[in-house]
C-alpha cells in the first residue's frame, strides 16, 4: 500500500470513527439520563458544540447506551477496540518494526473494513433514530420515509434481532 493510499484510508477511518462517536453522543443526549457522567449532557449542550461538556469517552458511551439501544455490547466493544487501535497503536503495529512485536497483518484491509463498519454503525444509529421518531410522535403509520431511511430502520432491527440473546434487558 502506498503512503498516499494509507494516509487517505487512515484519515477517512478517523473521520468515520468521529462521526460514529458524534452520532452516539447525540443519541445519549436525547435519552433520559440518570447516570452522573451524562446528567448535564442535554440535546442543547451537545448541539452547542462546547467541547468541555463532551468529556465522556467512546467506551463510556458504549457502556451506557449499548443495552438501552438494544445494541450488542460485544459488537460495540469490538468497534471501540478497533477505533482505539487506529488512534493509539496504528503506527506501532504497522511501522515501528519492533522485534518480535505484534503487527497488523494487512493494514489496508483493516482500514477498509473499519470504514465499512463505521458506515454500518451509522446506518444502525440512523435507523434507531428514525424508528424512535415514529414512535415518539405516535405516528408509526403516518410518517413516510424514503428507501434510504427504511433500509436504515431495517439495519437497526436486523442488528437487534441478531443480538437478542446477548442483550440483557432489565
């Protein structure tokens, strides 16, 4: 892989990871929050964009929102682990040439797969939001979504069904 392709993929992977994190923050900001970490995170605070108010880590968001959104914590944890590898260890695993050290076998494919996974999470979150919009307005049969929105809802529902046995709903 050329440096140009690697930098392009790495940049896109980082932007997509931030997009997923932003989407998850947005959803958490709209959920009724009792957790101290998130009690001051309101939709207004989130949208205002004051970074000092956005201190929760992606891992904390995952732990809080995973079950509430009927998402698989295993899948979310896998996403967080891959994101952390890119942010904290990518260079070490691909360029550092550490004798007997761990290496990332195919960095290009790893980045491409991660970008696809980010898009999948965006579809899941968008589907959740669209479904929630219908339910909250009590207009399940009135609100008409386009093909893209219906596909996102389907992706969310498919994810929930595939992971029902792993989800603890108390």
